[in-house]
């Protein structure tokens, strides 16, 4: 039974004409309110993941739950369908269970606060924000066990509950939740930061409504949605073919020795509507790499990708959702059946963007990006220091961004534009570690006319014995290149013991015990290259050699010979002529590197790790909630 909204005043909002200047003022006021939500959050949160890295996402929606400003799209529809209580003035909601809200949030570490905004007895808007909590209990520190077999191993699951009921704070439910986490100080501060951010946005919405009137404010939100609908309708007509196109990519492994896992999507247009069908995607995993993909979330991903590639000036919101139909098979990796584990869903989440690029670029290769969004590397380090104090770190790392039509991919950047790194000084001040190296991994970006972004080589020296966990991907299946560009380098992790012994370790693992003096070399993947590498300016390669972005040997993959840091023009011309003569036909649109079976055969020699075994599927039994 869906939620019941109780309003003292049920008078419908009246549509009013709105002039372009007023619409622009309201639009930018809403944009600024979203920015203010972020600023409030980072000033009041405590966990490094939110305060330093920005792993939180705001939302301002209209009274029907459509996102007007935000990033992930509106999750309010899933909430309204999954919550069977009332929504009243003075209420505020708190939840984290993906299965309770149709995957509107995708793993239990993401805590969501949702505030219905009432004015004069009518529901006017919603403000909401969710942020990743560094620990919510469960079997491992960080609450994201890659080897979890069910969501019950991943920490506390919070169904939709009222943290405020008619203006009265529910302290008991907060106390109960905080009792489950290893870091109640961080989680309490982060929860309060989420609440404060929602209240700031609610105040700004009410101020706009007071200034312009309720009806005009609501009319403005409707027009912003309609304007987005018109723009997306035109983009879809001109950019999406009626002829179906398909694309597939892989998650390398599940951390349990099996993989790769295929994600496949087929796209076509019917009139003004796009159909995106994930038939052919592998069944759900026994481990935690499943991604409960909410259909509306994927619609927003599709819309954001379309807008950023084809017309970045468009404000993205939920106005275009009726133009897109998303089909995801139940029981697949992207629609797992309860109680499947979900905490390691970041790899599939990142891979979705690579797949979108492969789909949309097939008919318009000039707009095609290479692969490289791919994943969101995580490091966990925890233990008890020599003073008997518990320490715990959750850090998000970055890989190489793909080469693009407009230029090189950024080196070592997040797939989310707003994310930042945790400053090394912060890590060394608050955790028992030293950062011995933080630099781009030279030559890791795929060669191309536009180079793929290099990955990051970060070396942690642990000052206390503890336990490490790693979540990363793109170590087995490389990020592909496009339009003649070559694949990027794969990720790798090396544990260097205090005595100098080096051990190659898996890119997904739990419970790696480290001693004081051990070092972990955390090396992420490079983005795929874009365009013919033999067309890249040799002088640029010489500058990049000086900057440490390429090596002398790496420059030869572009057909460039560097001697004492300068371009040997004669040798470069000869090498490029030789390399062109060795080509067989036109350059491929996609360069995926070797096929899966070849990757398996060469895995141990090339990566130092055994190849993942082909997953064996079994029928998943649904467990009653």
C-alpha cells in the first residue's frame, strides 16, 4: 500500500503563466539551494567520506516527487510506493534499506533523509539528501564485505521511519541505529548534517514561495520539467536510432574467484521514446557485487549522459522520464532478489556509464567516449593502535577518465565530478599511516589522439598492525579504447612487507592483515584512448615525459621517439610509417583488447593473479522480508 499524504489544505495549485526572467530567477535559486545543501553538509559532517570526499547527493523535488535539481534523479517514487504510513506536516523520514524503496538507494551504507515541505497546509516540495556512512555494523569494518552472501551480513538496514513525527524528534530510533555502528560519533554527526542540509533547502523553497506565491512557484517547477522534456525529446529524435544497438561490458570478478560478469543493454527508439533493455545481463551473484538498479535512477543516468555529451547547457531534472522505458530482468545482476548482498555494487554502478557511452556512441562515433568511468576504488584500514584506540578508514580512490572527443581524459579523477580526494595531510594526521607516494601511473592511460587519463599510484605505509580490505575492478578486463584509441592499463595492488618482500594481492579482498612498516601500492586503471595515437602531437609527448605522464618506452606506442627528452623527428616519422604499414584495414571503432578466453589464458602471466573462474548460476530463492 503506497504512502498516504495528509494535507489540511487540499486545494490544487493553479497554473499561472511565467515570464522567462522569473523562471530564470527561480531556476538559479534552486541551483544555489542545492549548492548550499552541499556546503552545509561538508561543514557539519565528520566522516572523511562525506566531509573530505563529498560522497553525498542532494535533491530538491516538486510536490509530486519529481526531481527539479539534484544528481541521481528522484527516489521519492520508490519511497512513496514502499512506505505504507502517512506523510504529514512536521514529519521527516530516515531510511537505508534498498529493498524497501525499490532500489532508490542502492546499498545500506547510504543513509537517506527525506523532508516533505508543507506550506499553509499543502505539500509544496520535498528536500532530501543521502550520504555514504563509513560504518553501519555488520561482519567487517566499513560494512561492505565483498564476500557477503546476503544483505544481513552488511550491517543495519533501516526501513522508512519517521525521525521527526509532527515536529517531535524520535531520539530512540537514532539511539538504536547508532548502537549498531563502530563509529557512532561519525554517523551521528553525518546524520545531523543530512538533516541540516534538508532543512536549509526547505527554507529556501519556502522563501521562494513567499516571494513569488505558491502557484507561481509550482508553475515554475512544472515549466522547468516541461522544458527539459522538450529538449530531451529533440535529443532523442536526433541521437537515438530506431534500429536496435547493443553493447556489453564486464565486471572482472566477484571477489570470490568467479567472473567476469556480463552486463548487456540494447537500445532503440520507438517514436519519441527510448527503450533500454538489459536482457542478456548475467544472473545475480552469490557475492555482494549486485547492483539493485532503480529504473528511474537509470533514466537519470541516461539523461545526464545525453545532456553532457550533446547539450551541456540543459538543466537535467526528471521531466523526461516518460520518454524512456527501462527493462531489467528480475534475478539479474541489476535486479537481484532479496536478500542478495548489495554492498559491493559500486563496480556495476561505474560500469553502467561505460555501457551508456558504448551504446550512444555507435551511431555517432564523433561523440563517443572510451571506457574508464568503470568503478570507484575503495580502501578500508582498521585496527587498534598502541594506545588501545580503535581506528578505521574508508577512502575512495580514483582511476583514469576516458579519452574524449574534446580532449584527453583527466588523470586520477572520480567518475562523480564533485568528488575530491582525501588530503594526504588529513590521512597522516588522523590515521596511523604515511603516504609515501601519490602520483599518476605513467603510461596507464590508453594511447590515442586524445590520451586516456592515467590511473593513480598511491603507496600507503601502515604504522600500526591492522586489517585492510580492497574493492576495485578493471584488473582483468581492460578499459577499452575507441576510434583507433587503445585500451588503458589494468589496475593492480602490491603489498610490500617491511622486509622488502612484494606480494601481488587481489583487487577485491577482505581481511588482509598488515603489520607496522608494511606498504600497500594501490594502483588504479587508466582510461581508454580516443582516436589514432599516431596523430598525437609529438611535442605534447615530450612535455608529458617531463611531467611524468608517459615514459620513453610508452611514447613509442604513439610512434614517437624521444631522445634526451626531445623528439627525434626523423626516427618518429620512420616509426610512424612502419606502424601504419603494419595495420590491417581501418582502425576499429572499439578496441576491447584480447577476448575473454585469451585474458583467462594469460591472466597469471600478465597480472600475477589466477584467472577468475566462469560463474556457475543456481536458482535464487526469494526470502520473505
